[in-house]
C-alpha cells in the first residue's frame, strides 16, 4: 500500500482522534521510512517511547524469544519476568524498599497512583489530589481531570470529584490548595505536553517538605521524563527528591505498551487482592521486553549518552536561537527532552522539518519538542541541527517576504 491508499482507508475506518501525516512502514536505529521509502531522522521516538531506536537487535531477540515461549497467562499466575522487572525498577528508583504494579499505559499508571492515594487516605477522609496547571496525566476520566489543561477536559463534564489545581513551579500555590481532605500532590519533574518545562531548582524539594508537613503524599508522573531520557534514570533524581510513588510508561517498553506504578515503603503494601487489577498488565512478554530495555540502556551507557547528546543538542539549538532572536525565545529541557520555544505557533516549523526529513513535535502551541531515541549519536545530532538551521532560515526568509 502506498501512503495515499493507507490514508484513504484510515479515514474511512479509524476514528479521527489524530490527524496523521506520514505513513511509516519501517525503522532502523534513529531512522524511519515511509511507504515511498523516504528517510526521516526520528527525533520524536514515538513521543519519548522508542528509546533504543527502531529494531534494536537485542530488543527484537528478547521479544521473539519470549513470544515463542509464553505471551500471556493473566495475573492469576506467577510469571518469572514480572518480579525480576519489578526488582530492577525498584533498585534504580532510590527506594530502599519498594513494589511495582504493572499496567498498559501512562494513563493507567496515573490512575493507579490516584487509586493508591485514595485507598491510603481513606480512613483519614483524605481523597483529593492536587495537580499542576499545564500538566498532562492522560485521557481517562480521572487522569484528564488531574490534567491541568481546559482543552483536555472540554466536552467531558461532569468530571470526577476530588481534584484541585496549583501553579507549576509555585510551592506557595500548592500549599494553598492542600486541605484536610488532600491525599496527594501529583507533579511531573519536567512537564512534557505542557511545553518541556523543567521544575525549578528547589521547587520539588519544597513540595516534598510541604507534603511531609501536611501529611500528604508526593506522587510523580515520570511517564515521559523517566527511563533515562533526561540523563538520569528518573527525572526527580536531578532534584535530590524522593516521591512516595511514581508512574512510568512510554519508554518502559520501548513501544511494547506498558505502564508501571513504582511505590516506596509508605505505599508498597496498600493494595490487597480485590483493590486493583488488570488482565494484561505485566505479561511475560511485556516484562521480557522491558527487561531487555533496561539491559540495553545499561550495557550501552545510554543514560550518559542522553546527557551528552542532550547537551550537544541544546548548545546547537541555542546558537540557532541566537541567529533568530526576533522569533525564537528560548531553548529549555533536560537531557534528551528538549524544547525550542517560539513567539508563534510551532506547527509550521514542524512541517518544514518533516519536509526536510526530520521528525519533531509542536506542543503547547509555541514549543517545538525534540525527543530523540537515547541511542542517538553525534552525527545524528549534527544532521538534525543542520536541518533545523536551514528550516529556520527559510521560515525567516518567507516571513520577511510575506511582510513586504
Ligand atoms: C504521555 C503521557 C501520559 C499518558 O500516557 P498514555 O500512555 O498516553 O496513556 C501521562 N503522563 C505524561 C507525563 C505523559 O507524557
């Protein structure tokens, strides 16, 4: 099928929750190819998912091997990979003791955090969750309510009760929202969909202190910034803060749909049989895939690479920004979670980059987000910067001509 065939059939049979452009059919490392075999440098990685790049041999082998052995048994039976993956995650989390619950997506992982907080607070009459403006936590009814963005909630009233909102990077605003019914504060270390906004130095520490003083849980959504993307295993590890539990998904399975709740001592033993469940969560296949992800990240030094390549990408983008001071405002991010902040919609730049063979994503209107796989090399970053510089020059040129 060519792109036009795929597009036509998609329009007829698939609900239009997205407006896709390209039809990608194959990938290798940092590159993907469309139905006409055009090559693209993938600096989006399926929205921070395919951290090992495409078709990584060790990952492919792990899935193949496990698929031929045992795919699914349900959580009514033990499977050998689930506790090993849970141990691997807890050991990297900074929790002295901890436990995991496995599910299938980021929304479900956050839903799990919210249920965990409500059950924990139930006997004290604490059920409210305070989340941040500009946050993103998913699209289920509870998680879209936790998401502090009107556009995500519009049209879905009545929303579930028990959610309040504070300003991101403003500890005083969070303290104001906490009351006797508050069970938890939920926050991202680096807001992703909100426009690649890192927490300020000290902010998360102050939240930790406020939560401790108020007897409230600190929960973190690491769905996008976790799993090595920022140059540490988890985003909060840049800030010297330990949450009471956090949510993972996106990069955890490298594209195999998977999410996890990782909880420290306070929350590790709150759920008992009957409280929470999932048919698919933590299958042998999903856990084998995620174990291969952790193995490759460590054997190939991908976390250090994310830090180094992120630095190179930011430096290069800063120099591009300096060439276009009239409309590029800022470069921000951590590791390989990087945003180029414009004074205008970023969609035209995204489009121009794609025409030139570079995939990135406009988010929060005016931010162009780069989320390359963690295997990205210097040559790839250099090439992406060349394309971005050329696209910015052209846009500036066209803008000048248009205003003549
Ligand atoms: C993507 C994302 C989610 C939602 O994950 P899904 O797998 O799409 O449900 C939640 N939180 C954050 C921070 C995300 O980036």
